C-alpha cells in the first residue's frame, strides 16, 4: 500500500465512490472539489495496485493556529479492518505537527456508532455537547 497527498484529479475518482462506500447514503455533497485543490498538503490517498482504497481530507485551521481539522475519511469496504485508516490518520498527524499544530478536531453523527468507537479507540475525546451541537459528536485529540 502507498500513501500519497491528494491531487485535484482524485476528486473525479473518489466522488463517485463515496455514496457506494457509505451503503447508498448521499455523502458525496459533503466533499466538494475545493478540498482536493486547496488542502493537498494535509489530505491523503491510500492506494493498492493503483486503486484508491482510502482517503483522508483534512486541513490546518485558519482561525486557531494550534489546531487542524479532519473533514472526511473513507476506506473502501473491502479493505476495512486492515489499519488503512490508522495509517492515513498517522500521515495527517505528522503533517500537522510539521506545521506546528498539536490539536486535531473532527465531527461525526451520533448515530454513527462505528465512527464514535473508532475515534475513541484512536485517542480522541468526545467534547462536551451543548444545545448548539446536539446533532453531532465533536471530537478532540491532543498530540504530543
């Protein structure tokens, strides 16, 4: 497996796959092409024999200079459980540390139990929920 930075053209490969990877849920609208064009230094593709099997789209916060944000992560259903996501997160953590960041944030839905379990296993903490964010789970992770 090879992990590399995203390129603009990757959007045209990944976008049609997203809904299938999420069992038909309409998720592709959550990942516009601008992420592939403007966050290449902090977004990564996992490939196996030239096929995209996973991706992580993240960026450095422009408002909070010690923070970064993971916007979207996906692993091909046939490749789940093979630590591909963990390797993508590791590449992201390395990239943000190189940019002087030590805090990572991300969000998931309260109904996405697999995502909640995955992030807590990866060392993310659930942030306090309030009236404004009842429809999502906010995660935070501090890097050493």
